[in-house]
């Protein structure tokens, strides 16, 4: 159980307690689903001692929700601010070494925490990506939630795809997708939906414009949603009407690269080898310099999380990781093709989470 | 002009350059509208020297947009990361003292910046809320943009209100509002829309649930949108069918407090005095302990920004500030009433930005 795992980590590192501020880590460790407006407007912070009952500090707006969701945690209110509460709490818990999430605490907050620690004779330990490391391998229950997110994603895509017509603008299609996600029960999109038609597809992170979709041009639809906290991420490249020869040619290369990339995935394979297998197909076809991003990334509570599956990473894939496989070719002035599925890494290979085959056999 | 104002600030404080990471500040100073996925996934950073041409550092995805929008800035790519670029750039610009936004830089990033600064013999100056201070007083052009946001907000509210029926759930109504905002051209909501029916209205920051709206109960609708970067924020409390005696009674108290609060607003008045004027009406009616939040807050590029208009702030309101006036009464188990308008502070008093009078004369 994740809380025990964290306690063992703290004990090994001789850290008396850790302050958890990163929202997905907070949810992973406590079950509390509070939504932060921004890093400066948090809905709560965990304080987990190496032994004994952990705490969830929040304000009155979130009290009932926190108590209901984080049953193992003692919920307390920081009515005079987090620092004032820590000033009381840390000595009571005899904390001498306090860990915090260096990658999710503002410099200004850390400076205040540091001066409090000085006063209390506490040593601060900046930590990075500790709980992110725990999150990399998914439990069966997590995979089930991700599967549901992928399935709902496909339902939404199918409906919008069937109604896709030339003349609809990128923005209209993106709005339709995000509205339908919410109507079907998603918490919302897991990232800003990309609908990139014709030349706009040359930018991997295109923002939808008022450009009407034209017959025959490739349209990249990259969409994800979040449900029960877990994310999906899927890309299809589709065409209204008949695709031209160039589109078909590039499409087939990307699809071939995707199939090879998926087949290369297996516990024990390095991320760069999986990436390289897909990349080689695109390079051999003469488009190596038109595939500027990595093959994929982890997906879970966050839509972008470890592991990175790219040409730099020597890390090995492990069973239970969930990653995207999303090769692409981007031609400035012309447009782009990207195809993205999600897979679970297994001991023998991979399990494909997507069922949707729309436009994959061009 | 804002860039000159920033340069004067830097010269006075003997700071050679400032690094701007906060997204609204970046937009305010440069005009660049790039959207950050999160504090860890930025779309760009400004480096503004006390004299000479300022820089906008970004990655290739945002290059064209940055160049088009931030014409006064020299746009450069950080292909090997921000720190690597700064390592080259800071010595070239002879920076000896470098300011940064302590309230919008992660501890981990600040630690790396600090070790770079040590190597280069640069003194780091943590700064907070400098540009936020510039943003407090709005220009005529900014007020015009805010007015447009308020107007669009009211159009959306009007349409949804006219179609409001018992049986619609809070979530359905919130989704309808957010969809309509986008259809009418807004960038999106400026915060998560609140639709809180009956007892749910007792929480000032309620999250929409699947509760169907019932005839006769008060429904708080708190909604805002963003268009051209500027925000609106408006609350109405409405009833499907005939409100009961208690609703009417509380509603009239809140409305009276709102009118008094607006009339108290004028350049030179302290925030606490404006708050106090409205609060007194609610207290005198016996509900002082049921109005737990401040009277209002500034609105601009951010939906919550300075000034805070509450009982603690001794700061004086100044002409050109744009603030909300939003008293409320919250009764646990029963529900709540809140009414929120936006006003511009003027030398003689205030200008009401709202035209909508739905349900204000209960």
C-alpha cells in the first residue's frame, strides 16, 4: 500500500516527515481529490510522518470532502495559514528532518518554510519526484480506471468523427469534443484538445483556430479526458473525403512506425530502443528529421508523467507502466500525421488499451 | 508604457535584469499570449534588462506566436533548456544583479538558478508582486476589454437563465454555461463555474453536483469568462418558481448590502471601510457570522488579483482599479445567497460594469 511504501522510504532516508504539495501525489497518497485553482491556490497539503497517523491540512471549504475521501488521514484546518499550523505541529511530532517537494513548492513558500525550520531547529530536505517514482507502475485497479478513460475517449471521438464535415472549424470540433466529454461524465479534458487541419498539423502542439476543415486534407485530432482522476490520451489523423497520394503515403509510414513501436514494447526493453524501433521506420522512409518528439510518455493521474519514451532515455520499461505510442511526421507548410495509442507494458510484450481503429487502415 | 515602468523600477533598485515567469505578468509586459500547461510546463520566460532590448525565451512550438505578439522583444529559443541559455546570456548582458519572481518560480528551478548565479558571480534578488503592483490600476484600454468580458458573461447568463428549469442538475447547468461561453468566442471560463442549488449554496466555493434544481429553492450561479485575456466574474442567486419568505428576506439583505458596498466605493476609501459598509448591513440584520469572506477582489488578466477588498486591508482604493462587490449570507443546511457585480473605482465613486438586473429586485 502506497502510504506504507512512503513510510519505508522516509525511514530509510532518516526523514521524520514529508510535506506533499503536488496535487496528483496528494491524491495518490491520500485519496483526496480536491482541485487546486493554481499552485498558489491549493486545496490542501499532506504531512506524512515516518510513523504514526498522517495529516491532511486544508481550509474550511474542503473540510467535508477531505474527511470523506482521506479516511486514514487526520484532517486539520489551517485557518491562519499553513506555516502557522506547521509551527505548532512539527515540534509536537518531534520532526527534526522535514522533506518537501522541491519540484512543486514556490520559492517564496520555501523561503518562509526555511526560516520557520531555522527557528525550530529543523533540517529541510528538498526532494524531487519521489512519489512520481511510485506512480510509474500502475496497479490493476489503476489500469482499470485508465481503461475506462480510454474507452470513454473513444466513444467521444467516434461520435464527433461521424459528424465531421468539411466547413466545420478546428475550434468548433474541439469544443464539440470537450463538451461531449463532460456530458458523458468525464471530469474534463486532460489537456487542451488539438484539432489541426491541413498546414496547421505541422505543429505538434497546434491550438485550434477558426480555419474550416477542407475536403481531402489531413486533420490531426489529439484528445484526452480525465475520469475518476485518471487520464486518456489518443490521436487520430483523419480526412473528410478522399485523401491524396501524399497523405496516404505519409500515413502508412506513421502507422507502420506505430505498429513497430508497439511491438518493441516489453518489460526490460529500454525506452530508447522502443523509440528507436519506430523512429527507424520513419528515418528509412526519409523523414527522420520530421519526427522531432519522442515516441511516447507515461499516462496516469497526470496526462504526461514518467516514463519518457524517447531517444535519450536508457531507462528500462517495466511491467505495469502505461505509455503512449505516438510517432508523427510534420512537414512545414503541408501539415502532419500523428497516430497515438496507449499500451500497458507487460512481461511478454504489451496490452493495447485502444479498441478504436478509425482510419488506421488508410 | 509598462515596459518603461519596469525599467525605471529596475534602475531604482539597481537590478540589472529581471526574469519574468508568471504568465499574466509575462503577457502584461510583452503582449505574448502563450498558454502554460502548468508551472512546470511553461510557454516562455521574459528577461528584461534595465536598459536595452528585452528578450522572450521559448521553445520552437511557440516561436511564430511569440514573434508576432511580442514585437518589442527579441525572441530566442532555449533548445537546451532555460538555464543553459541564461548561462550564455547573462554574462553577455553584464548582469550582476538578477531579479526573479519568487512567488512564481519552483524551489527546484530556483536552486538551479542559484547555483548558476554562484558560478557566474551574479547576485539573485527574489522579488514578489512587482508587476502585480503595476497591474492593479487598469488603463482605459484594459477597462474596455474587461467591459467586453462582462457583457459576454451577461449574454451567456441571460440565455441559460431563460432556459433554467426545475430538474436540470447543477452539473448540466454549469456545462451549458461553459459551452455557451466558448461558442460565443470566450477563451474559456475564468474559473470553474459554480452552480449551487438549495443547501449546496451554503459553501461559497461549491462544486456542481448531480443534484436536480428544485422549484422554489435559491440557486447560486457564480460564473466568469476570459476573452482577449481579460476576465469577468459575476454571481446571481435565482429561483425557479416562487421564492419562499426566508429566501426573499435574506436576498433583500444581501442586495441592500451590495448596493451599500458599491456606493461606499470611491478613490481614497480604504478597502476595509468599503467592506465594512456592506458588512454592517448584514451584521445589523443578525447574519454577521454568516458572511465569512471579503466583500471583493480585483479582476483583470487574472480573475483574482489585487486589491483584496476585505475587513483586514487598510489599503486605499485608487481610480482605475476594477473590483467585485459580492456580499453573501451562507446558512449551513439551508443554502446561500450571493450577489456579485464588478465596478471600476473612479475619483467620484464607481462605475458599474454590469447591466444585468436579473432577479435583483426580489
